C-alpha cells in the first residue's frame, strides 16, 4: 500500500476480537459490506446496519434500554426529547386528525402542537385534564390521540393514568405520555395501559446535563412507525450522544432515589416556613418517591432579585434533572411565552421558583435555600 492509501486504511480495527467491557462508540456515518450478497443481506434483515441515520448500535442500545426499563416491547432513540415527542405523535396522527392534550404541558410540546403541527392540518385542543367531562366534551369524530405528562411542569400535577386509559378505551383513542419527570424508576405508564411513552433523555435518563436526547417506547407497531419517521425526517440521535446517555443511565436508580428523597426532605422543610406561600410537591406519584422537582411560591414581600443572587452554589439553570441542585424561574424562561392569562390560570407569577434537586447532602441544600429565603426578606 502506498502512504496515501495506508493512511486511510490502516486504522480500521474490527471490534469482534476486542471484547471491551463497555459498548464501543460506533462513531460512523455508514457501515461497510464486503460483497453484493452481504449488501443484499441487509435488505433481507440479515445484518442490522447500513447507514447511521437509518440505524446505529449506540442509539439502538439506548432505545432498547429505555424500552426494557419501561416494560415495553420496543424503543427508539431520537435527537431530542422534542423530536421523540414529534415522531411519537406522528406515529398516530396525520393531516385532518385531532389531538386532545393537557393544558399544562411542557412549553416546547405546547408550541409544537400549537404552532407547527397545526400548520400541517393536525389540530389540538388543550384541556384541563383534571376535568374528565371537559376532556370527554372535546372528543370529536377526528380525535385520535390523548396526550399528557406523568407529572406536569412546574406544579407537579400527577396525571390520573388509569382514568386516561379508560377514557381512551371507551372512545377508541390512542394514548401518549411524556414520562420525563417521573422516569421509569418511579412510573411505567406503558405497563398501566398507555400506548406510547416519550422521554427527554436530556433530563434524568442522561442525568448529567451533557446531552440532548430523546426516546420513544411503547407498542411495537407504533414504535416501528416512529422509527420510520426518525429515518425519514432525519431526527436520529448521534452515536456519541447515545453513548453518553447510556453511560449516564447506568446510575438512574441511584440518582432518582437520592434526588427524590432530597426533594421530599426540602418540601417538608419549606412547607413549615413562614415566608413560603406554597410548596408544590406531590404525594401520589409512586411508592418509590414523588420525583425530584419542588416548586415554591415565596410570599409577595420577598425580593426576588435578592433571592436569586443569594443562592450561593445553587445555580440558576433553565433546565432540570442534573446531579446538581439548581433553580429555574418559570416566568422568565420555560413559561415566558405563554399568554398572561394562561400564566395566571396555571399559577405562574413573579414569586414562583422551580427547584431541581440534585444528589448533594440534604443538610447543605436546606441551609443554602433557607439562607436565600431569609436574605430576600431582610431588605
Ligand atoms: C425538556 C423536556 C422536553 C423536551 O426535551 P428536549 O430534550 O429539550 O428536546 C419535553 N418534555 C419535558 C417534560 C421536558 O422536561
């Protein structure tokens, strides 16, 4: 071989003979074939991989992992939580169809339904899911999908999944749940009868705030369709992002257990604090805990600018679910673009703070939080 040939061909190492402990990163855009017969074998289902957009071992590992955790027969990874939600929805509806969604959805999902899918002829009614009559009244001949979240943001309303499943059965509708906040450690909506379960793996599944990723799991036929959408719309997850997400997911149970406990301890503490007007933290999510997000509303007398400046090591981060405790300001970020009326209805105001509990020592979290609360009342 001449140098110019050698320099491109001498790096290739087979992985069959190298038995690493962890999954290698298949950072490749395509796969090679040694004959036309072997290539033909791909189309006959004899070999799984051709081109990374259509399939790659790393995103497949993540899809399979989350499916196994959810107790679902199939799962597929997508480039973000939102793209997972998109392909999940598109596995059920097409132009002319109607969706009924909970009105307190994650902002990104709300905008996707309202601004984007509406433009493709898919309409959505946003309804108060605690009002079963209202949901039932919203059903039309073209309704195909009931969509909600296991736990909503930022007020931690726990969806009544059995009621949702029952209503869908009565009316022949498909159900889909965003299980990001609960994770399969706390709830497995598929095992409770939900057809499609989506995740922003950016949050607890990845768990280390270093990736953007999504997963759809659920009924085999629907996940097959979602996978086709990912391939056709180009919403695949990159091998490296998938690898990082799988690495993070190994500690999901340990993290969720600790983070949910930290949340519970903080919620108890803040509930008896005279300067905390409301504490939003559920008690009915699962027997293993109630999630790791605590949302509070401080008394109107609190100076919010001082509060946010007095949080020390607790940073203001417009996301959640990392191993560090962080806070976010829903009015200024996640719920900023909602109409004022909707903000009011949900209860988002200037004094609402969402706390994402990390894995730190609960005493340190408590003292840092209490110190910020007392400082914002001093002035
Ligand atoms: C973050 C989030 C999403 C969107 O996920 P991305 O990975 O940012 O696309 C969807 N649903 C919920 C509940 C989220 O918290």
